[in-house]
C-alpha cells in the first residue's frame, strides 16, 4: 500500500515545502518520546508553511491526545488534552451555552496548535488572542520534566505563541465564553476603497463583536481596496443549537489552468457580485467559512501555495501590500482583512498587535511568486509590521527578527529536544 | 427518554474502543470499562464522563488471565444493572517479521488476539444468554479474511476469531443474544501510526466508531468498516491463489 515516488508523511496546509516526513503517533500524553533527532508536535496540519514540519527528526502526531479532562458547565472552565480540536470543543459546549473565546477560520485546529500559534479570530478587537483566555497549560520537556504553567510565568509566556518549540503541550485549560445561542446575526457591507473599509470598521468596532473584510486581491488602480465588510453578533436562535456540519471534500488535485489569472479574475468578480445578505448564520458557518469545502488546499495542485499574512500599523501599509500583489500577477483567491484591537497577549512571539492584518493566498509558481512575496515582506518591514510564522514558508531571518522584538528572550526557553523546519530556517 | 444503554467495553483504551465509547457517551449511556493500564483507563473514563456517559465501573485487568473473565463480566453486569451491549476490543498488532522469526512472539500475540478474546466472548455469552438478552460485539479485522505476506501472524488470529464469533452466533441464534463481528480496515489510530499506508485507505477513527455504534445498536451480524471493505475483501477472497500471490499488498 506504499506510494512510491511521492513524498510521504504529514504535510503542511500549503503543501510547500514537501519531503519525506517521518512521524510517530502518541497514544497517551506520557508515551516515551522517540529518539532520532529533535521532535515537534503535529496536530491537524493547518499551519500553512514549515512551522508544523520537522527538519531532522520525527513529528509527534498528537491527534489521539484528544480526551476531555474536565468541564464545568457553570463556570465555563474546560480542560482537555492538547490534540482536541476546537470543533470538538464547540460541539461539546455549545449546547450548554458556551463557546471557545477565540475561533479561527477553520474548526480543524487543535488546542495545542491554537496555543502554539496564539491564534486570533474575528473578535480580536474585543477578546484579543487565544493566549489571553488560558488558565493553565501542561508541558513536557525533553529533559523528562513535566510542568503545569500558569499566566505570569516566563515559560508560560514563551509557550503561548511558542510554535511548539518549548516542549510538548499535553493539555490546555481554557476559560470559555458565555453565549446566548449558536447563531450569529450577520451583515455584509460592500466598500469601494480602503478609506471606506476603515470608516465602516470605525463604526462597527464598538457595536459588533465579530468583524472581518474580504478584499478583491486583483483589483487595481481606482478599484484597489474594494471588498465586502462582514460584521456580526451572537444571538439566540430557534430551539436547539446548530449541528456541526460535515465538510464535503475536494475530490482531487486541481488542474493548473484553474488557477490562471483569468480564472482568478472571474472568480473574484463573481464573488463580489454574489448577494451576501443573510440575517442569521450558524456559528459553524460564520466562524469557519474555510470548512465549507474540505481539503480545498488541494485545489492549488501539486506545487502547493503560499499564504502571506502580515500585520501593519495603519491602512496605508495595506494599500502598499495590495499594490504589490495586484501588479505582480500573483493573484489571490482569498484576501482577508481584519483590524486587530489593542488587547495584548502574554505570548513572547505573539503575532497579533494593533493595526491591520491582511492575508492573501498565492499559488506557487516558483521564483516569481517568491520574489513577489519578498517584495511584500519589504513593505511589511518598511511599515514596522510582522509576518505570521504560522503561515510562512519563506520569510527571511531578518524579517522574522524585525517583526518579533522579544525573540532573544524567547530563544532562551526553547527546548533543545524540539525543533521545526521553520525554526531551523530562520534561526540557522 | 428511554433508560440508558448498559455497555461493557473490554480493551476500552484501544483507539477504536474509545471512539465507540464516545458515540455511546454522546447518547448518555452507562458504561463499564476494562483495560490493562489503570492510568490510561482513568483518562478515558474522565473524557467519557465529560461527554455525558455515566461510568459506573473501571477495572484494570490483564485479559490474558483467562480465569478472571467470568468475574469481570459478572462484576460489570452487577454494576450496570444488566448487560445490553458487550464489546470486546482489546488486541495487539505484532510486528510481522519479528513474530514469524520468534514463535514466542507469535504465540503471545495469538493469546491476546484470539485466545483471550474467544474465551471472553464465551464468558460474556453465558451471562447474556442467561438473561436472554444482549448484543455481543467483537473486533475482528479485514486482515482475517485472507492471509497476506505482511501481516499473517495478526491475520490468522483474526481469522480464528471471526470463525469463533460465527460459530457462537450460530449456537446462540434462539437465545436472544446477537453476536456482531466487526471487521475494520486500517483506522487512523496509534496502533498503525508510523506505518506506510495509503492515506486514502485509512479511515477516520470517529467515522469508524460511529459506524460500529450503529451496527451494535442494530444488531448487524457482520459489519465491515468502512463498508467498502466488504467489496474489496470479496474480490480479494475470490482471487485465484496464483494471481493473489503476485499482488503486492
């Protein structure tokens, strides 16, 4: 049943870089760690680049560490093994009036991954990042020590957003958010420019818990910056909470021509003219739009794709980034814009910070794509922003260092028995 | 709402057993759990309790101690207040090469995968037949349908187990007890992690758990999970030996 001639083992979401990746399954949190080079935990493989891959040693597959440990339906405190997915948490707690306090675009991320990347959601301006809602973490180090980490401790601050490099996160205790029901009252507002987006956001930040914008990544000139702004609030729904949907899978890899600039242009234009009005949406659909089509990453074919997600302090930086991406012919299916709030995270390498974050998906077309992405990095550096390691497969050591001023403080906490391909690349 | 289902799971810490137990927990079943490691069993029991199950018994036991079987089943029956479902799910996947070279290893794996499972079925069947009621599920494997070069030590024990379950079901046909033989293909559990398998052939453990739960509740007699394996194995079994031996499987 082996597949000769193909890269084997776990992949990252962007399917770049690829290579033979050895892996070892963990059945229990206290299983012995394998020998044979530094290790790295791998959950559901939703990191886009190489931060979830290992350079020289095996990955530790954590998805079997997915047992709940305790849940108090009165206080909303939940403790679960780190391989438990956010979707599994939502499924358990929603019926009892709770929701994870931060939800990303997909439900298929583990709690450990949510901690290690200090993920954010559409409510960042209200709730901050995932790391703010943690009460405690279990961490195993390669020296055999086992730690219970709590906010305020240095190793906790290193482990939150620590890219899995401080050891194996074994369990997570989290404060859930009380919610009225499983539904979101949603509004979609078209905007023609980034100024308009900025103005709509200004009006929505205090009135809406969830905000995000979709940007036409291919529009140039006068149309640059047009898109649709989504905002919503949780509301009570009819009777029982919405059921967890089962995603339909993409049948196979896409043929390359689907991704030609022309097809992208048509796709974008269509999306822009679709009616997007729906007064009430289930939390599953609202928070996890990426899950509508399972395995969509394979639409980018064998060569994979990049996501470039950055944060820049002001909207002029976004304009400069869009100018680069729209003129280099490196089109983007999906460009997402969101304004972060000012709530800070304990994580030393936390990505969210005040400003605008822009995420673009770019198919891998080789050198030209890499050059375009490096140009975008240059814009980020100029504006004093940062590129998100969870999405990255190619940023330079310099870009990384400039974006994360607490890097040296963090490095002191890295477990020598843990390493990722990302870390080997940017730290040498 | 009807009264909770009373379910005994032996080998409750195996990956597939955990998934079946999760499905039962979601329907608020009452569970008795037996496994070798006390710590792992406690971890699993806590999870199932959070998911809605009432866990009335946790026992750590080495199921190769055959003389304990009757007492274990009796204890679970008393704790649960009767047995609606018994699932026998313990097993090991021996390294084929090591087991074919060292008879002690082969025998040790047969003791777990066949001997202890068969005698345990008999012990459970005795109690259930006395009550005139119940479903007895046993985890066999598609590997038991035809011996293949790379896992026939394992497959032969599962073949024996399948035959045993068939005979037991036959014997119990009028007793009110239904025997369900469960034949999973490769499932995404720690048991097969690290093996080079075509990912398209490896099933999601929760899909498998849900399917087994349904089969037990419906009293299906022989169930392949996922269902496509019924047809794959029908073809493989029908192949002439000379052709079969040429396949690289």
